[in-house]
C-alpha cells in the first residue's frame, strides 16, 4: 500500500442518463439522475483507494451546502480531506453531464466560480509523507511553484502530471516530473494525428520522464526515456455502458502499477484493462468486484427509508436490502415465524428513525 496525494479538482457531478444525445432545442426526459463527486484527481483517488492505497486530496471547495455533500462523499470513499482549501467566496464547481444510454458516451458542461488552489496552502503540506504525488495539469499560475517545492523536498518519490488540455506554459513544466499522461484532446489540439507522433515530438525535449498518451478506442501509446514509442490497442468493450471517468481510472491503474514496481509496459496493460472494466459498468464504485459475481443492486438505489427486494435466482434466495448509515444490511426475504416472504402481503414497512423493518404478514419487527 502506498500513500498517494492527488492535487487537482473536485466537483459535484450531476449525471443525467438520456435515451440519446439531445439535439439543439430538443426537450428530452432523463431516465436516471445521479449526484456524486467528480473531478479528475478525485476520481483517480477513488479508484486508487479501491486498489488498496491510502489517498489524500488537495483541492479547493466553497463553503456552501454542496461542498458539505462533496466532503461527505469523499470521506465515504476513504479519501483524506485534510488538505482541502476552503474559500468563503465562490460556489462549488459543478459538472452537468448527459450520459447517452445508446453508447455510454458522455457530454459535460462545467461550471466553476471558485479560486484555484493557492501556492501558500500547498506549501504547508508535509509532502515528504507521501509515496507519490499526482498533479492535474491545471492552475498554471501556481503549479510551477508547487512542482518546484516537490522537486526540492522529495528525495525519491515520483511525480506524475496529467495533461488533459493545452494550457499556455504547461510544456515548460514537463522536465520537472517523472510521468506525463497526455489525453488525445491535448494531442489533437497540438495538431498530432496519433499518440506516436505526439510522444516522438515530446521526447526531443523531455529526456527523463515516462510518457503516455491515451486515445480512447484507438488504444494507448507509451515510451520510457530510453526506448522507442510503443502502442497497445484498446481492450474491446461491448456493450459500452459508461465512459465517464474511464481516463481517470486509467491514470489510477497506471500509478498503481508503477507503485507496485511493474515495468511501464506492464503498468499500461494493467491500466488499459482497468479502464475497459470501468466502461462496462456504471460509475466508479465496486470497480474491483469479481467479474463473475452478479451485483444484487447499485448502492445508489438504496435508502434508509425503504427496502429493495431482489428476486430469488439460480437457487439463491430473495434478499431484502436497506441502507444503514454508510453500509448496507441484507436480510433473507423470509419470515422466521410464518415461513413466508417478508413482503408476502404488501411492501415491507420501514421506520428509519427506529431503524426497524416490519414483516407484512407476521407484523413482527426485525432489527
């Protein structure tokens, strides 16, 4: 297990699942709505936590109610929030996302009215306590100083930089890090037709970093300082369920592999497979669940005010699920007194204040 510090962004994601991508002036009804924490660094840390690492986030938040919701979600995901910088002025950054049910692709509209992380706040962190630092390539006014501090005070810990978009002056920072992860958005904006041409150009000036460029369905290109550029095809995914967070998942898998002392080739393969797995499921929760196991339900379907009853299947009994604080409790759907399903007569009565369930037949309370 490694201690990993992510420096970047955390936002409130409002995800609407729609039957198709909306047209201009079209009114369309969403089939599902989900509100959760998002942002590149936050998402990657969520995956790294599931991979067994101890993670912490350095980002900014507002002082509004939505920020409290984000903090609660981050802590539920076991991401350390002690390095969050709070601003009184400004509002919680929000991403409004439409998820196309036809192909799993997403469209994002981002709103931000909040200052970026300050250099002074970052400088107070005991970064020597961490085994890896991962930076989003944003906040260029302060990022250079943060990287200078990291290079000064870290003795052996690797530093990675995600370059998602072209930003003025970001290329000057490339020599200061050990791993650079480029997106195809950056490559295309710079006029490159694929990851190989981008990395070959970068290698002329960046001599000591591992380089990676992801390109969605076209796969990923990568290179060590002393090797040529290699290509790994994308792992086939059919059907694609949800691409939101796939890139963040790849980044987490890459860091996880390198922390575990895999070669760059092995780490890229590991990350590629993990990203494909993400595209096969909704959201980032339970990413490491056994492929052969069938989930009973998504935790976001549950609440502490009502139960969810799963049907009996393949010899397994029907199960009653209910959210209990930050966990889920499960009961076999059977009244021990009458030997009938708990919801035999009508739905199971829930008292969320006393935290009890009431059998619809025998009328006994179950704790």
